[in-house]
């Protein structure tokens, strides 16, 4: 049902072809000792390694496949200054002090991402013209208006769009209102992961690709990492495998629910239509429950996400579903020639908050980004590096939390499939009402 480790297809060619060359990785030969072993070469692990290496810490990254192979190389590409729950839910869940630190820290997440991109000259299609969140229902519009008002009171560059202005910015008359947040942006996520890896290696980190970790145990005051022919010993270990987490530590895999996300790209659109869609090159999502991302890539390709199979083996692309979505949104396009579709696993948590754990002395993990992984995972890597260097979580954005495996993890797919069907019906009903009033 889950089995993300069984996937064989790598990141999409549209991302890989637009990425810089990766750094030279080293084969793990003979046993070695490092101060920190990081398991996983995605956003979380690479950000951890980069922040540690820049602080002069001896760090090695162990990756079962290639750099950015998992969700980091398949993400939609939005750099979002929010978690999935809004600021009210964060403040209620964590309390006013810690909650406000999380709200403010996540809001600055795009600053961290684009600062790293600029400082390390990462070639990843960086576009920081903002994000558009469109109202898919009356309740969605109220939520967007509350969020926009909150950030306007804090002098953030966030505004509501309505009527003709909304249609102009989106290139569609489907939505009557949207929120434009100019703090966010979009990138090539696979290229960003490669750029983080290059920066980490330049700072002194070592990356061992094609080196799956078989186990982690404590012995004689050190962590024994079973990998390669002879393994690695480390003073500290960071597990940064997110939705692709296996059985490295009891209960960690069962603390998140991996769900499939689906991406699609078209052939390049003609010049006379590509500039009518999201003309300022923001990416677009809306307030529906299921996937709704749309953006234009630098070469004129239309990139969209759409709902598909949430679990199971790698599926074939569902061209009909994404095509129907784009036809409703941009009917003037006519037939769209879709060129590539792909799937990847997203780590969901029951409350939609990320998880930061100290599983044992010197053993840390960060995971569970609920589709907000580019900014949140980069921040999590910085937090993990802070903890590894001896600080406590009063110096991090995300707080340390006890590991809580889900007792119903085995039956989660059955429960979630039913919930997804409810969401599909609700989203379809909301869209009918939206189109009737457009």
C-alpha cells in the first residue's frame, strides 16, 4: 500500500534537464568515523549537511539512490511562507509564544531558500514574484481574507485580488477572488537539491550516493551505521528520509502517512497563449481540499498537479484528470499536449505539522511537511544542524516532540481513500457553484 522504497522512476526529465551537474559523490569504502552521519540526500538532509559543514563540522551524507531522488526531486516547486494549518491553528496548538515563533519562522522560510540560492549561485529557475491562492468556495474566500488581513497588519506584501484584477493575474475568469503573497516564489526543486549538494560538498561535506543504510545501533558511546561494506561510525546521526523512511528506527515510519502526489507538464505552449497564463509568473493553487497547483515553466511549458491514486504501486499518468482541470481553468487554450507525468510520495501528519525528534541521545529526525517541503525542510535542516551542535530547541523554529507512531497506520490507506472521495465530491460541488457565479 505504501511502499515508497519500491518506486523505480526517478525525478522527471523536465527537472533533471534543467539542473546543474551534481557534485562528485564518493563510494563508501572501508569503515570511517564522522562527527555527523546524515541519512537522506533530499532537502532536509542536504540543508542539515550544508549548515553543519559551513560551521566546520565533519559530516557525511548517505543516500540510498541519487541526490534529490525522492520527494525533493518531484515536488511541485512552490516556496511557501505558510504551513498547511493557518496562523490561528498554529497559535492554538503550540501556544502564543512558541506558536508565534513558528508562524514568523515559517513566514521567513522563503527568505532562507532564496538567500541560499543567491549566495551559492544555484541554477534552479528561481522566480520570486509571489504565490496566488485562489478562493474555490465562499468559505475559502473568507479564510484567505482573514489570512491576508493578518499579514497586512504585520506589513507583509500580501493583498487580496478580486474581479477583473483577479482574472488578469490568473489569466482565467474561474475565480472571483484570490490572495497574492509576494514573499513566496517557485523553483526547479530537483535543481535546488543538486545546488544544496554542491554547496555542502564545497563546504566540506562528503556525499555517498547509492549507499542504502540497513540499520542504526548504539555501541560503545557511538552510533553504528550499517551501510556499504564496512559501515560508518558517528557521534550523531540525523535521519532525513521523510516519506521514504523505512525501518531504521522503531515507530518512525509509522509516525507519518506517505501519500502520492502527481505532477504533469505539457509541451511548450505557443507564444500567443503562454503569456496570458499567470503573466507575472506566480504559481497558482486554490482552497480546494485536493491538489490544485498550476504554473508556467521558463520554457513555456504548463506545469500542473492533479489528484490521482493516493497509494499503491507507481501509477501511469492520469492525463484525463489533469486535462479536465486545465480545460475548466483555461478554456481558451484548446487541446493541451501533455508530455510527461510523474508521481512521488508526500509525508503527511495527522495535524499537518512537521515533526522534529530526538529519538535517542545524538539521534535526530525531521520529517512530515505535508506538501510544504521546500521551505519547511530547508528550515528543518537548519534546526537539525543547530541541535546536533548542542543547542536545545529554544534555539530552533520547530520544537522537539516525542515520537508518536499511529496505532491505525496499517489501515490508514482504507480510511484516507474514503476521505479523499468525500473531498472530491465537496471540491466538485464547490466548483459547480463557482462556475455558476463566474
